[in-house]
C-alpha cells in the first residue's frame, strides 16, 4: 500500500503570513524584471535579489536549500529550471530568462517565477512565454474548493496542448507553507478528478514549464541546472495559491489574482485579507 502524504492545512491567520512572504517575492520579481537587460550577468540579478529580500526583512528561501548556492534560480534559453547565477553568464539581446524566487517571512514561504525577454525578442518567443503564463492562470483558477489535485494538472495541460508546445516531463508544482517544498507534487499534465481533494487551507505552488520542442530534460554537471534534451528553449511561470472558501487566493500576485481570475470567470478568495496584507 502506498504511503499517504501529509498535506499541511493552514489557518486563515497563517495564510496572512504566507501572503506577506508572497508580496516580498512579488516585489522582488518586479525589481528583477526591471533589471533584466543585455550585458547584465545572472550573478548581478542574484545580488539584486538578495539585497532586496533582506532589505524587506525577509530571508531568501533558496540560499543553502539542499546545497543551492544562490538567492534565485536563473535559467536562460534552453535551461528549464534551477539555473545557478554566475558572473560569467551574461545576458544578450534576444535571450529569455526564467527567474525563480522564494522568500521567508515569520517562518512562512512564498514562491514565484517569471520568464522575461532580454531586450527585443522574436514575436514567436513572446507568444510562447504568454502561452506558458496563461496556462499557469488556468491552473490557478482550478485550485477551487471541492476539486481534485489533477484538475489543476489538466487545466494547465489543456491550455498548452493546442499551441503544440512540449510540457516538461516529471517536473511540476508542489505544496508550500512552513517548508518551501511540501506534498503534494503537482504535474502539469494528467487526467482530472484524481489525487488530493482541494480543501480550504491548502497552499500550492503552480508552475508550468514548457519548451518549444520535446518534453525530455537532463541535469547538467553542476547537479542543479535542468536543460531540454533537444536544446529547445523553455519558459517557466509560477505563483503560490491558497484554496479558500471564497476561491483561489494568489498569494504572490499583487492583487491576489483578482483581475486575471475574473477574466477566467473565477472569484478571488479572501479579498478583505488582501487589503490588510498589502498595507
């Protein structure tokens, strides 16, 4: 018999603490997005991220996590996730870069990622990144009371497949709370209606990773950086979301996800907490 995973359920007050961490991550990613330009190194971005997070009174989630040596993950072009910042890794016009960031406030984690164009990039790449981000929002919208975990997986997959992009095998989202990675694991593909029942207080990091080619990946000699086997470029977006009685509450989005969820016909959870947490 398979071992049942323990899924951490948060109280409303605990989600408020997670929201504080989520907003630190949101502001850090805003700062990093503005800093991305040709000639900047990924180590430059890492330095900016550490200064900003610590300046907010928070702790970087990634530093030292299972030996990871940096504050953020910076994955360029064919690198999918977990790229290590390096002063010799210089960004060039036409590149794309995934920036994954986590922060801890009062012992609670927030985790989010964006993919950013460097200078002017091909229109096809912009459409590719937009499709990845849109699939994330479809997954977030599926994080609703009474659903099942794979409803999220299926929503992401259904948004990606019509574009013909590859959905990365095996990698996916995760539970989050007092640890950055908790059960359950959330693939970005699969049949709906399976797995953990979605109940109030579950917090999840939803993170589609897609490629312009196939789904297969390998890990480089640094034992962290994941790249596409066929060399095709990759995009990665992520938000942390809480399942609430009122609907999904996107803890790492400035507005709690209200605007984008409304476009998808879904109510945002905990609007009263958002206004207090932002102030």
